[in-house]
C-alpha cells in the first residue's frame, strides 16, 4: 500500500503554468456566480444595500490570489515550478496552498468588510473550511477538463505517430551501433547492437534492459542508474529517454497509445509497455518524424 501511494505521488502530473490565468479567471467567475446567486453559508442574512457587490468581492479575491499563486509565483521561482518535474504529490501540496491562501484572503477581506476581530482563530478556521468546501468544485472541474483535453490531444497525435511508424519502420533498421552497458561497479556488463534493444526500464538502483536474441525476448538486470546509461549513449544513437524511468528504441516500437499523461509504447515481441511523459512528447515526435 505504501509503495502504491509513493508511486502515485511521484507520478508525473500534466501541468502547463503558462496558461494558468485562464483557470484563475474561470475559478473567479465560478466563485462570483456561486456566492452572489446562491448565497451559501448564511450569507443570505446579510442586510446591506450593496450586498451583491460585497459578495462579488470574494470572486475578486479568488482571482487576485490565484494570479499570484499560479501565474506570478511560477515566474519568480521557476526552479520550484518546474513543469518537467511536476508530480501528483506536488500538485496536491500546491492545491492545498492555493486553498489556504484564498481562505486567508477571504478572511482578511471579510474582517475589513464586516469589521470583526482579525485575531479570531475560530473565524479564521471557519473561512479556511468554507473556502475548501466551495473551491473543491471548480478545482475538480478544471482537473477533469485539463485531463480530458490532454487525453484527446494525445490520442490523436499517438495515432498519427503510429501510422508514421508503420510507414517507415522497415526502412530504419540500417544502423548497427554497438552499445556496452555496465553495472555501477563495472563487474557486470552486456554488449548489444542497437537494433536488438527494445527499451530500458529503471527501478530503484537497477536497470532492466529488454532486448531480442535471435527473435526471442531477453532481459538483462544491471545495478546502475538510468542517468548513467543515458550519459554513455553516443550522439548518433536513436535511443531516446522518454520518461524518467525509460529509455526506448523507437525502431522497435510496435504501437503508440495516448493518455492524459503522454503516450504508452508497445514493443515487438513483448506485452510490456514504456511511457512517454508530457515533457518529452515534442522531442519524441521530432524523433519519429526524423526516422521517416
């Protein structure tokens, strides 16, 4: 169970910080509509001729805080908001931070508008819980919308790339680079022609090299890192790092399937699959087209 949770938290999460202003605007409009028309959490008891204007202020607070959290912060601290290294775990923490800051903004705004004690812990916790209750709805909508958009996009491009593979795969097998893969201590190694390599998978301190030997699938286990293997691949090789856990041979790919996170690759002579994460999709497309 712990391993599954760890795997989920470390799994790459599809994110593009450059377009977050659209999500911020959508969330602000949703909050404004929801608060002003439904008046939840006893807001209907407010007696003020400018009540609608006051309630719409919560939407403005949401917009300002989201612009700071999702647009300005990623620009200021790019090493933290690295799209290539963004995971489910980071996304969860980021969402909790967003809910907290919006709740804080709502609390400060309410303290100013309704003139209650700013140092009231009970009121502060109440606003945090109410913000979470309201904010979770647009958060889920945005999450599902993004994943559906990425899914449609990747399904379409995966099919196009699969068709390209079928057209040029037979003509791309002329290269005969000989690769030497060694364990970390140099006591174990294997020599393989590039055309026989299917893919290399990393798991912990070990790498699993899947290859063909006279048409039969074989696997070699080496105690080394994927980074070490990648650093020793010559420039003229077509072996490609498609994911932080995979290096693949595009000349042995049988089919490409799309999902919200990127692509899933199927290879000749095996049912095992490898991944192409979103950060490598553009380079992967270019490589497949180059093979043609």
